[in-house]
């Protein structure tokens, strides 16, 4: 298999462990084109990868999450509670 077809081997590996949402989404998009995606994801689930993008999914603390939240405080609208 040609290394150029495997995005995590032909691009900066740090991209798959980025903190910025845009970079994480770029890594996920690259994974969608990878011929090893299914096996990569299955292996990551089995190993309970602590973090990073594996098989096109984001792992945080060994679990797949829909969106990786960046460091720092949550946005006001995300943490606001309705007035009683």
C-alpha cells in the first residue's frame, strides 16, 4: 500500500492530536478517504485510545465524542441555564 494513501503517515502526525477544532475536523476529513479507516477505528475502540483522531472519529478519555471541545471555559451560550 502506498504511504501517500494513508493520511496520518503522509501528513504531520500532530494534526491527529490537535487541540484546535479546525485541525481536528481536517484530520477527520482526511481519515474519511483512508483505505484503513475501518480497521483503525476498530483498533482504537478496542485499545480505548485516550485521545486523538482515529478512524475518522475523535477520542477523548477512551471514548468517541461528537465534537472535541477546546481547552478553556465553555462559551456562555453553551453553559447558560434558562432563567427560572
